[in-house]
């Protein structure tokens, strides 16, 4: 016999044949059959497994020997995300998002979502990020297989300015007129990002 490494497929299964384990078994007359006691493996079998190869000759003589089948999972998760995710800036001009908000229904051939880890390369945004932002979403399964995808995050500012006014006394001039400016009335109006204009 010979040892063999089997890779799980996208469904979390692997199948081996006698040809994978047989390493030149022979008989003085001829071999009738070669059989394995186990040919199918799944996520529960990841790691080292012992199988038995049984050889029967044409005269009914039977011999068996063990071999090691190492089952590996090298399949990365399949990402499904909420693209064009929209986040609102708060009163301080910041927005924080999480990987859970971006993840939609990422799947893996072996792991449930709870066994995977999800990461974003950027989670905090401010006024300079208003509009579309491209970030990277990465999913990693419990075996270390990872995959990444670009995602668009749209940052919006829907917080209205805080208007603070003050009373003002204007003196008419010799022509009977007086002019005031926004500076005379504004008393520290503010915005979470920045003020564009102050008008009457």
C-alpha cells in the first residue's frame, strides 16, 4: 500500500479509489479484486484516517494491509456580500461599520458562518469619505483558507447643521439705513462636517 492525501471538494466531500492506495500488490497467479473498507470522506474526516486495502486472488486467498489517508480542506469560502452598503455619518462626523453588516450569506464547504472570521480593511469613515469608498472584505474558514472581495461603501451626511443665533442692535446711519452681516447674528453655528454658507 501507499499513503494518500485527499482534497475535499466544494461540497465538502472526497472519494478515493483502490488505485490511490494500491502500490503494486501482486499474486503468484493473479489478483481477482482489490477493495477498500472506506472510500468516501467528508469534513468530519479532516486529518489522518486509516483505511484497509484488501486483495483477493483468483483462488480465494485474501490479504489485507493498512494505509493512511490524509484528508485536507483547501477550499476557500464563497463570498456573498451587501455591496453598495450605505452608512450615515453621525453628529461627530464619523461612521463605523462592521464586517457583519457587509457579509450577506458567505458559505464554506465545511464551516458554518459561526466558524468563519470576517474582516474589513477599513471600518471607520469621516467627512472626507463622503461618497463611494472601495474596501476589502475577507472571509477565512477554520482551516485558514481565505478569500477577499472588493465592496463599495457609500458614506452619506444627512445631519443638519446646528444653528445658533444671537440678538443684535443695529444703528441707523445718517442716511437712515443700517446693514448687518451673518457674523452679527451667527453665534457659533456648527455642523458635523463643515458649514458651506450662512445666509439670511
